[in-house]
């Protein structure tokens, strides 16, 4: 029996799988927090140069008196975009600076110089890591460098832990990543400077996605074919729960260290997974370790109160699959083209998902409200669960890519031509722009998992998620492109890039085969020969010559006779291939 057939016997999503799947979903909460954590911890508040200590000791952002306001107006020059210049102040004003009757008539007799101390607004956060380390003016790009390091860590973690999980197993890989995640995350809360913070964020990115990839793959491999959609999508809903949790603790604590600890401490629970979860039986079978797989399968059957035939494995099932090297995805022309299309879609989905979030954070309004809305807007995206069974994986993914793409392009007009007058319309379109890549993100996980063969599934998923990080790396730079270019063209360019790339990725996805109700390929050869089907009623079948059975790829139809009566007529000659 193939493993999918075994799952049908013991229950495609019985109590044992439900309990295991629930445990595998919990780490997605932490992953959701960390993927957006630096938007919170590296928040840049309103700021200006601090007044010299001999002029006004203990200067703060808030205007404390008329005298304080007068001194700020004298020493800190005005700015065209902000109330005050953020990086310069006048020094050497003398003991009696000349001041006119109004602030606009102040005569400065000092020298304009770059300041080395700043005061920050505490309206949003009491302290962020940016304000604690003064990552402003010449050091402003350090926040982008940290985000780049984090997503590069995710890239390394996806590839490294993906390959590791295919070598030593999903469970061991998950537990190793969980230990690293807890240690690095706790260390971030006491990072003393830029370099320590950057290195620790790299490790957090690698570890948290190592946990997530192993959880996602293991959760998909222990459920039957008819439940793969739910297993692949619901885990991403827990990712969204993490975003809501992050917005809540950020609003309550408003200090970067306390927020980091509130997210890091629960990661200690994942250390118990060494005793709470089991290895993937599908992976064990593919490695030829059938006795270990048999023990787990029998435990599943006992918990699910299901009976299994005495002979679970035949010579085809227990044979250790050859190959299993990542480069096999590029040796075959068909697999190469499909892999490149998947890679491009992963990059664009990641770029739009994070880029739209970063850009929407600059549209004004309450920071916490905007962050929370951008989190809960992801829940409606999970309407793709029935869509995946109705439209299939391919068309559902295309729909969400085009939805987000056209929403981003529509936002150009409200931002450029409407401004503050169309703020609500801009916010709504931004939320739809976030809804699109969110829905596509969960679909591309399922689509990729079903297209990659078993022996390459974890490595393929790791490589796919790995290249997606390039999208996450460029997203903050594209989102800030408007500030660098300026003008209406600069405001609309990031949205034009996000929208155009999303639509193009959807078009390329049309060239991939549909995987709805299809048997998962086990080897690279099977994956290359996989054609899918264009309609949900069209399923490939093959003939088991020894048993004279007609076998569908999504189940068995017992028929010991040579004829099979169907609604469309008779299928004769049991030894001939046919399609139903």
C-alpha cells in the first residue's frame, strides 16, 4: 500500500492527527510575531536634535514651557517636511541670542552643525531599539540593514533546515531549530549594540523559519489527500494570530525589551516537542525505515480506533527512494521550468506581503490601529479553503495574486491624486493589497508541497521559501523608494512595482499543472511525469495487473471482473490504461 492508501485506512484526519496538527500549529504564532517584529522594535519615532546641556539641561521632546519652546525655535531650525530639522542645530549662539517678536523672525547667529544627541517622541513607544541606539540621520540605514540580516537569516534557515530535515528527519530538525530560536530570541532583549542585535536577528530568522518549515511539512505529511488543503491553510491562520498577539503586546508594553521578552518566553514550550510529536511516517517510508513507520502507524490506528491490514507495505512501498538531492529539480526540463515559476511566485508573494505592510504603515493614522487592521485582514484570506477545493490550487492562487496586484495599482490614484482627502480609500485598498498576497501565501505553500516529490519535498520547500526571502529583503527598500525619489511619481512607484509584479506572477502560474485530488509524487521521475488535470472530474488511473483492480490516484475501485460499468458506458480490458 502507498502511504496515502494507509492514511485512508486509519483515517485521513483522525484524532491522533488532529492532536499532532494542533501542536504543530502553535509555533506559527511565534513565527508570525518575528516576521513583523522589527517593524515594531525598529520603529523610528518623531525626533529632533537635543538642546545643549548648558542651554537647557534634561531636554525632552515635549514642550515644557514658553521658554523651552523659544529655545527650541532658536537652536533647532525648521524643516519643510517635519516641524523641526531632525539632524542639525545651531551651535555657538552666544549668551544673548537676538530674538525677534515672533518665532518666524528669530535671527540665528550660530553655526549650523550636525547634532550627536536627540530627543524622541514617546507618543507611540516609550522606547524602541532605534531610539535607544540613535539609529537616525547618518545611521538611519542601520534599521534596514538589520531587517536585511533577519530575512537573510530566514533564507539560510529555510535552505539549511530544509536540507537537514530531509537528512535527519522533520522532528529532529524542528527540535534543533527550537533550541536555537529560544536562545537567540532571549539574547535580542539584552542586545547592547547594533552588531550584536544584527547577528542575533540573523539567528532568530534562521531558527524560527526552520521550526515553521518542519512543522508545515510534517503537518501536511500525516494527513490524507482530502485534508491537505485544510492542513496547509489553517496553519497560516495561526501565523495571523501571532500578528494580532504582537499588536496587542506592543500596545500594552510599548517598550522594545518587554515586547521582545513577551514573544520570546513562550518559545520555551517548543522544547517539549521532542516528547510530544512523532517523526513523519511518510519520510520514514521514503528512507526505507519501515519498522519505525509501522510503530507510528499502528499507534495512529489504535488512537483513531481504526483497523489496518496485516500487510501494510509491499516491495514498491518499502523500497528506499533513490535520489533526494535538491539539484534533481533542475536536471529535468519540466521540473526546471516549474521550479522557476514557483520560485518567482514565492519571491513576489513575499515582496508584496511585507512591502505592502511596510508601505501601509506610512499612510498616517494610529500606528497600533493600522498594524492591527493589517493583521486581522488576513483572516478573510482563508476563504481560500473552499476555493481550493472548488477552483483548484492554480486558479485560487492566480485569483489572489491578481486581487492584490490590481488593489496596489488602484492605490496609486488615491495616494497621488487624493492625498488626505481619500485617506480612507487608500487604507481600504491597502488592506485589500495585503489580503491578496496573504491568500496567495497559504496557497503557494500547498501548491509547492504537492508539486515537489516526497524525497525532495522538504528541500524543495526550503529552497522555495529561501528564494522568497529575496522578496522580503528588497521590500523595505521598495517601500521607502517614495521618500528617496519624492513627488507624486515617488509616491506611486512602490505601489506600481508591487502591483505589476503580482499580476505577472499570476500569469506565469497558469503554466503549472493542477494538483487538486492528485496523488503526491514520491520521486523526481514521478514529479516530472505529473500532468495534473484541467477539470476536477478528470482523474488519471492506472491498472494493478496482479489484482486486476482499476486504481485511481485518489483511491481504489475494487473490480475483479474485466469490465467496469460507469455512467458513461463500459470500460473494457482491465489491462489497458484509461481515464475516468
